[in-house]
C-alpha cells in the first residue's frame, strides 16, 4: 500500500514534537522521531511510504498537496496537536478530497478526545490511532479488519467506537527511525551541537506529574519499557553511518536515567565500542547521582532537567515527587563534573502566588545552570491538571486555537483569583530577563564557547531571545 505520513505545518517554526506544541521562544525545531519509527514499521512490513515534514520545512497546505501529488497515497496519516487540531483536520480533509484516500489521525490530543475529534472532522478522519500507533497503522495497511485492531477508534452508526487498548509495545521490536526521509539541518536547537539527531531509548514513565500527557496512561503508560543497551548503541552507530556529519545525539526519553542498572549497561556498551560522539539526555533530579561520572566518561555533555518550581508546595501540588534539596544536590554534583545544565521551570502551579513564583525565579538563579526556560504551566486534555483546571474554572482558552498565542507561541493557559494570566506572563518575562541578563551568567555562557558552531548557536539564541522580547505582545 502507498502511505503518506504527514507532519503538518501550523505557521512558521511551529514545533510539533516538543512537549509543548508551539513556536518556542528559542525557535527550536525537533525531529519527528515517533512518526519516523512508525514509518520504519510500515516500510519493514513491505509498504511504500512517503514522509513529509511540513512543520520543519514550513510548507503550507498547497505545497503539501503538490509534493504528494505524484505519489497519490491510498492511506494518509496526519499528526495532530491540541492548538493545531483544526488545521490538522483541514490537511486530512484536503488529502482525502485530492486522492480519495483513507485518513488516520495520531497524537496525544486525538488519543484523549477521539469522539470530539470525529465531530470536528465531519468525515475528514476515517480512523484515530490512539496511544502508541506504530502497529495500529501497520494493521490498517495490511488490510486487517478495523474492528479488530486494538487502540483504534472509528465512526459507526450511533457514534464513535473505541476499540479496547492493546498491550504496551515491545520497544525492542521497533525499527530505528526512518531518518533517510529527513535532512538533519532542518532541526535547530541552540542547546545542541548542530546538526544533531534524537533517540528514544524507551517508553513509559513511573512519574505521577499532573501536567504530563506524553507519558500519561493514554499514550505510553506508567511502566517503563527500555530498549536493550546493545540495540541503542546499534542505533547510534547507524545514525553516524547515515549522517557522518552529526555532532550530537539527544536522548528524548523522559526516563532514561530511571533504571540505574540500564544506564550502567548502556554507558558500558558505549565505552566498549569506543563511540565517538557526544550525547545529551533528559533526567530528573532524583536520579542516582553515582551514575553521573560514568555518563560523563561515556560522552554525555548536557543534561536537560525538569526542576519545575522553586517551592516545595508547588512541587507537591503537581505531584513531581522530588524535593528542593534533591534539586540542589543534583545541580551541584552535575556542575562539579562538568556537565552543561539546562533547567526547565514553570509558573502557575495550583496554589501559586506572586511570592512563590518569584521564589522559583530566585531558585533558578541560585543554581549553577547554563541555560533555562520559563513557561506558564501547560495543561492539555488527557492530564489530571487539565481536568482540575477545567472543573475549577481556571482555564483561560475557550477554543483549541487559544492554546497558543496569535503568533503561535506559547501562551499562558491558567488564571487564578490570586494570580492572573497577565501576572504570570509578566513573571515569565521577569524570570528570563533576570536569569540571562546577569553579567555573571553572560560570562558563564561566553566561557562555554569552544568552536565556531558554539558561536553560531549563541547568535541564534540571542536573535531568538531578542525577537521574543520585542514581539508585539510585550
């Protein structure tokens, strides 16, 4: 079967693969790794696949239709996000009209709201593949009866039919992402050594954070499923053969360091094979700190860390499951060992006040961090926080398009009686300015420059930061 897999655009530089689908303040564009793993599954199954990353290439709908024209797909798979859902449906409708193909929508938004999505689609969507969609798409392409495919939703007389979910995917059964469909130069992130690729070493998360949707029960579940260390390093070597010029691999796994034994085996495998590339990863502050020296020896350069808040009350309110003291110990040890540290912070937890938000900003400034991001806490359908905010009347948007600003940038979504949306916006800007405009921080960032590539990344970051601060809403 001929299958088109589309990552649609939603305005210039809209990033769909990040945890918050929006035009990021750093103008980041990330790889569609999940989609390309599914492409790999389909191609391994003998199907012909055309992949279009319209988001990375800033392609509008007419350009997508033109590129898909000679391919004439029989099945079209369209990735969706919350703020872009109307546009995504428009893309599905246009593909269906142009090629008389069946259409499938995938992603966390449609996983959480299949019935509402079908109502919005008005016939443009034939199926919704909920959660881990890799093998659902293969079953459809193979001609399996849709009524028998686990996790598939479809329209029927009387409304939406949601097939029971299937078993969590065996992550070691999945192929490497079909990277041959993309050009690494399309993807920018000032924190990474460019060009870079992402790698997913496992799925599932044991955390209970109320704001996280990608690792919720609906998408990946709470059970951590890690790929074998040998398979992970095989993929790293494959990446280097396919794109000899890549300078870094980013482990986008939410829980890479959740299993200390797995990290030891993985780093040991990297060292045994003499892998010559730096890598970065996401981690939590409650990881086993004894792993850090081994990770450093194995090539880990940067750690992306969800510190989230600077008060224990806020951390407890979102069920983060960590303490401020753990954050301090982690940052001190990682900095001592020479890691580059990127801290992620939010404002707007349940019970947040201006004083507690300022405490988060002060906490961020007190840690030995190289870069940070501040954002209003994001609430998506399918999360505990969304249900709580909606039931209490704290949600600002009344339409999915309002999950981002008119410029498609991150927007503050909550407003409390004691802390309004406008106050949260102001505090976000305060946090960014106070952190980055300190002479000591500027000097720290300058000292980290080691190459021309580092200079270019810093200039891109400066330009993005300036564009954000000078945008119309300021």
